[in-house]
C-alpha cells in the first residue's frame, strides 16, 4: 500500500512538472495571467507568516512568537540581511521565554 | 503508578472532583450513561492528551468527542503517585496547554515533553519556532514595496487566520491562493 502511494505521488509530481513546461506560450503571454501570477506568492507567504505566528495546530494563540515577528518586521524595515532577521526573531522568542 | 485525584470543569458529560485512596481498591459504580467510561477517558486524556488528527480519525477526533456538552471550559487535572514521587498534570484542551508539577509545586513539564505527540520544548527554548515566520517575512518583504501588494499580503494574513480554526491544516493556504488568483483574474486592468 505504501509503495502504491509513493509511485502514485511520484507520477503526480512528474505530471505537474510536465504540465508546467508544456503550457502553451499564448497562455503565459496572457495579460491577466501575467498580472495574477506575481500576486500568489505574496498572498501565500503572508498567509504562512500569519498562521505560523498565531496558531498551534488548529488553535489561534498569541504568544512570544508575535513579539518575535514584530522584531522581524523592524529588522526588515531596517533592511537587515535575511539571516539577521531570522536570528533576531529566534533570539527574541528564546529570550522572552527565559524571562 | 497510582491515581490520587481527578478534577475537571468539563470533559464530555463529566464535571467535578474525585479523590482516590492509593492504598485501597476503588470500584466505580453507577447507572448506564452516567460517565464511568468518560472518567476513564479523562484519566487517559490527562496522561496522554487527545488527538486532533483528522487523517487518523475521520469521523470525530478524540478532541471533539470529549468536548463538554454544556459548553463549559474543557480541561482535566489529575494527581498521580509514581515511584514515590507525586505529579500533578493539568491539561487545558481549549488552549491546548499542558502543565506538569511535582509534589513541591515545581514546573517539571520540560522533563516530559518529547516525542511527536508533545510540543518540542527544546525547539521552543531556542526560539526556533519563531524562525520560519521571520524567514518567510524576509522573503516576502522585497515584494511589498508598492501599496497593492502590501494590501494583498495583509488581506491574505487576515483571511488565513480567520479560517484556520475551522479547516484542516494546510487548507487556509489553499483558500488564500484561490482567493488571490480569483482577485487577480477578475480585477480591472490598470
């Protein structure tokens, strides 16, 4: 049963990749599609940030991760490098839990 | 291990405070449907928690099954004696929290939390659970220079949080992706 699942999932992944590169050029040139596609990663990343900060499983929680996110936002506004943003957030959460 | 005490402000139809003498046999006798099995389930839930995984419980997860009938708060606390030491385990199933104290009242939860069922305390202590959102934020930030992407990001975050309690894991992201695709498709060209 597990192997059937693995093979099916592999085939599905391969099919998805294949579908991506076999899209007709005219579709990709479509103006509406070109406006829509850049919006999707923005929405997904924002949703990921929100859910991972304010939830545990299916429960909404407000804990030190919110403060860590605030620090990350400040770091981003100051144009800090990627690793500095991540480290600042992790350090904030760790320190607040120590107190 | 001996059970000394069980208390709950709501667990299925059960509510109340029960003491057990560790040096005697306890016999639980009552009519049908009065909560004898619920009492056993409450003890097990205090020790092991309640699963809320829809993949393994398709009809009703244990967490939903024992939700109090009258809408009161959903928690259980037991006191046990184990190898000469006493422990009080309190779980709040509304907030998904667990507290473990020893006989002297010290918080000893950290000693017990590991494995895939429990919250990874080590990761929490290092703040690693705060790292992924910060990383995603750092990836997101360069895309938010204009007003419209910023508005979309905020709306996406609000929608994801709003639907999260009502759908299985991962579905909030799918909903957000569908909505933004729809928005991009339907809005008027500038």
